[in-house]
């Protein structure tokens, strides 16, 4: 063996390899600090994430518990995984800059596992899979199950209630009785939190047993069924109690949440007792010997460190050198259109989160046709201050509501079209599009992803342009007005927020 090869073939005790492996998740926590901070905020401020810190503690304990298996596993760095680690790192930074927080958070365990895979190979990654994967039970992405489980619960109640002699009438998520008693099946009534916690317990039992894949799948399937059935029984019991006591029982007025948790805890304890009440194996689990590992682990470990840290570090450096985007000014009317004329009132008042720029103006042509325009601008986007956010309401709180929606094309531009109606029944047509640094989008998630990519090399100005015309005398005529306006002025709005925007 030559000198260079000998330098890369360092004998490290098994416990040393375990320590190095345990260190990679900690490095990921520090390197992707915006993700860590977002998770901490979710765990400490959100009702749905209040079990997050417990999950993290269990995950850390499982990882520490696996230290002997990590130390005994053969080390064969998987350098082929380095490009995957780099791609995941880039995606994480893009999702962070784009404000797509759920996807950003979901990538953190992936980055940890890919780093271990790159540094030490498949054997160690397999040992670390469950301890790191357990973190997913602390993620907010589980909220996507809330609405489907809510609707499933309503369907179950609508089917079972008549069998129990309950004269329930179901309308949407409302369950009504002839006595006037009414129940609302909320998103929390779907039992998503119960399901996630049940899956976490089943996963933990399977890991502690060192169970086969088949048994782990059976445990997950069984606890899923039990969690769903227990939640349906909870909702049916509350409805039955409310119906028979005229909504006066203390469980309904004060302790219905506690009732649900007690019921689920009993089911979960029974599940854990039943699946673990088996004869102990004839021999105890032996602690693997922490043998010295003589392998070329150093190149893989260095590659993993670079793959973890280089992209977030580069993004942080670039963010310090980015120039602020230029000021934004609405385009001056031309091609028969005059304006903009500032408006300060009206029922159309969009609501957007975070610090942003906002303009409400009117354009008119010689024939007296009017187009009301709103421009919402963000010089910089970040979490809680972004163009696409659940808290943003283009129609505002003024009583406007959309009755139809479609994608349309006017000239070279595409828009989202909504036919809206106000509280007096008067209709109008709204066209709008998202603009990221002069590039138009009609799919919100695409605009945010593009912003994330663009923000790696600069800070593009982000805007939403919305144009409205009254359906007077008809919505067809309103569309003709908007078509003429978009063909004459649409590209001017894009240039106002593009690289050549005035400053």
C-alpha cells in the first residue's frame, strides 16, 4: 500500500465510526438552520406539533441506542449517493427561498440519511433509517390528511347513525337532528393527530423488537385501522350523548377533547399490550463488538460534509451580496388606454400577508371602458411574506366570491380568469397572473419554485397583477375589454417587474 492510500485507510474503532455517523445529523441541523428554526417554531407554537419535541427525543434515543450496530456495520462509502445529496441540498434551499415550507421540512431527514449513506454506505444507512425516519412523525405535512379524514368521518357517521337509531341529517360537515341539535365535524374531528401518534407507537414497537419488515407493516396496518375506528366511535359517542341529553352533558360542554384523548389512550395501550404480549426470545440480544474498522471512510465522510454544507453556505454568502431589486412603477397607459388613476375605495380590497407594496388604479380608453387594476408587489419573499400564501385573499373580505375559474390566453399572455359576484349579485370578470422578475406564471406553485431558483443568483421582484372589468351589459363584453387591455398593456406590466424595471 502506498503512502497516499495509507493516509486514506485509517483504522477507526467501531465506536468512532458510530460517533462520526451520529455527528452528521447534527451537522445537518446546523447547516440547514432555517429548516431547524421552522420546525422549532412549529413544535412550540402549533397545537398539531406539540408532540414534536417528544418525537425528537425518541428519535435521538433510538439513534443513540443503535450506536453498537452502527459501530459493527461494515463501512463502504457510497459515493454514488453524493449527487443525490447535492440535489436534495439544492432542493432544500430552493424550497426555503420559495417559501414552500412543508417540502423544505420534509427534506431534512432525507439529507441526514443521504449524508450517512454517502459517508459510510448502505449498511449504516439501513441501521439509521428508522431513528432518522422517526422524525417524520413530527412534521406538519401530516395536515394534508385532515380534510380527507374529516370527510371520511362524516360519511361513516352518516352511514352508522341511522343504524344506532339516531335521526341524523348530514349536510356537508354539519350533522343535524329534528330537535335542533347540530354538530360540526371539524378538521380535528377527522383524527389525523390520533392516526399519526398511533403510527409512531407502532413504528417504535417494531424498532425495539427488531421486527421483520412483514411484522412492521402489519403493526402499521393494524394501528391505522384501530386509530380510525376509535376516532369514529369517539365522534359517534359524542353525537349520541349530545342527542340524548339535549347537549347538556358535561362531556360536550367542557370535556369532549379530554374524552377523545382518554379513549384513544386506552386503545393505544391495549394495542401495545396485545402486540408485545409474546414469549421472549430464547436468547437475549447480544451487543455487537465494537471492532476496529479499517476502510477508506475518509473520502466518503468528507464528500458527505461538502454535500451537506456547500449549498446552504453558498446561498448564505450570495444573500449577503445580492443587490436589492429596483423600485416598481405601474406602466403608463398607451395604445388607446389612459392611466393609471389612483383609486382608494371600492369593495375589491385584496389582503396579502407580510410587508409588501400595493397599488389600486384605474385605466380607461376613449370609449369610456374601464379596467380596475391591482398590483401586489414583494421586493423580497420569505416565510410569512410571500406571494403565494394561505393567508392571501385576492378578493379580500368585501363580500366578493368567485363562481367560475379557468385559464385563458390573450395574445401572448396567459391569465387565471375568475367570474366573481358581489353581495348585490353584480358580476365582474377578473384576470390575474403571477410575475417573478418579468416572467409570468398562472400556476402558483410554479411561480414560487421559479422564485426559489432565481433567488440563488439574485433577488427578483415578485408581483401579482389582477385586472377587473364589470359584466355590463354582459360578462362576454367584460372579457372583450380585458382582452384588448391585456394585448395592449400586459407585457408592459411584466417589464415593470422584470430585470429592466425602473428604479
